[in-house]
C-alpha cells in the first residue's frame, strides 16, 4: 500500500490585500446576490466572472420548487459567459453569499460538486488556470486553479 498526501494551496486575503480588479469583481458578485431567486433556502449567492476579453459576467442562484431544477450562481455565470463569449477564457471567478438574515457570510462559501466540475471544464476549455475568489466578511479565500478545488477532476483527457 502506498500512502499519499494531497497539498491544496490557498490563501486568505483581507480587503486591503486585494487588487482593485479583484475588489471590482467581488463587488459585482456581491451585487449579483440581489438578483437571486431563493424562496426556499433564502441563501442568496452571486457570482462574477472576469474574462480575458475584459468582460465581466454575473450570475445568481435560481431555485425551483422541484429542487433539482434550480441552478447555482457559479453555473449561471459560467454558462452565460461561455454562451455570450465562446472564444474568451474565464480568468477569475468571484463568489459571495448572503445568509437568511441578509448579511454576507463571515466565512467564504465554496462551490458545490456540480459547480466544481463545470469550473473544471471551463478551465480545461480555456487551457489556462482559473483563479477563484471566495468572499467572506472576515476574509477572501484565493485559489489559484480549479485543481485545488477539485483535485481529481474529470476531463476529456480521461476519456482517451
């Protein structure tokens, strides 16, 4: 038997440690929480995607009474970005969430498993790492590449 260790790297940044571009993207994600439709969970998530063509695309979570029919903010933003700009790469994704009380989460929230796979595909499609910024009022988690969110991701390379 061989025991292995997985090293996942990330850092927690305070607001004054973020670049002006990152602050703009995080604020867009925070603003996007206002467009979420969450009559069941009351957990509003916003996502903002920066693309290599300079565009910023936002998305928010959309719930449905038939729970599997809703969609997370991350996938809304990524799918819209890729549909509107199929030749542009996503460079950075920012995510923010508001709790039931309307306040932003103190700790950053991370994407669900389905979103992680979609992010992995977007990164694979772009052939370059995607940065992820997970906002929380106590700090923003910066992740350099989806491999640190989904270390055993499934891509087209696995099907050959």
